[in-house]
């Protein structure tokens, strides 16, 4: 399978969450769509440039790749909000300890599972930011992107759900082909929790090295 097919397959499996990780903390003074788009554009460009420049290093040294994800990317994702989104109603019934354990487990899972797929960003040729039909001042924004790859591979559409929180833009979900990644996780996890319980899910996420 070539890089492009791998990337698209990864997206369909939810590995696109790597892109969700692309959020560096930075103060924002307004809450317009343009602010969110410009913030995201600069950050995505920076991460793609980093992966392209040091692709060989990250490919050979997974620990450095994991540190890139953990320290420069995941550290600014709103993990509590993403955890709430993916657990749904189970978040409300979870204890404080379970909530923290789940947030830590899914964070670690993303670091281990999505590291290698982040390297596929080296094949991105450009990223476009299509304008929405309407824009407005709001803390919540959806920023549309279109990824184009070298070699003429079909572009991939990814929409980022962003929130202005405590003077920072954070990303808490992605919409791929009209489907919410957070919702897909929630549907899969809901069945597992109903069957085996939340603690069993936390244990599996803590032990797995691949996203199921």
C-alpha cells in the first residue's frame, strides 16, 4: 500500500486524530472564525514542516516522535473535553478516579497508536482552508481544511471543531466525511462499556499499542 492509500485508510480508522493533536497553546484576543482559521493554519503548517524536515529522525527514533506528540501536540488538546465527548453519558456516571484514569489512558493510547501515522504528513503537498457559508463571532468554530498530497492523490477533507477557552484555541473533535471522530469513538466505547464496564475499557486502552 502506498503512502496515500495508507493515509486515507488511517483517516477512515480514526488515525486522523493525529491531526486533532495539532494544537499549540497560544493566546487569542478574539473569537472570530478568521482567528481560529489563522491559528490553525499556522500550527498545521508548522507541524507538517517539522515532520517533513525531520522525517528520517522520527522514523528511526520513536521515542523522539512520541515526545513530539506528547510535549508539543497532545499537551494542548483539551483532553477533558475530548474524554467527555468520547464517553458520552458514561462520563457523568464515572467517578473522579475513573475520569482521570480514562483521560490518561486515551492520551497514552493516542501517543502509542498514532505516532507512526503522523509521519504520513510528510506527503502533504498543501492545505487549503475553504470558507464556510457564514462566519460569526463565537467561542465555538468549525474550521474546514482540504489536504492535497504529492502524486495527484485525491484530497482529503477534514473539519476541526475548535473552542476558545481561557484565551486559547483548543481542538476537541474532527469531522471526516460528515462523521464525528469523537462520536465514532463514543459509539464503539459505549458497546464495550455496556458489555464489560468502564474499568475494563480503561485497562484495555492502557495495555493496547494499537487502536482497535
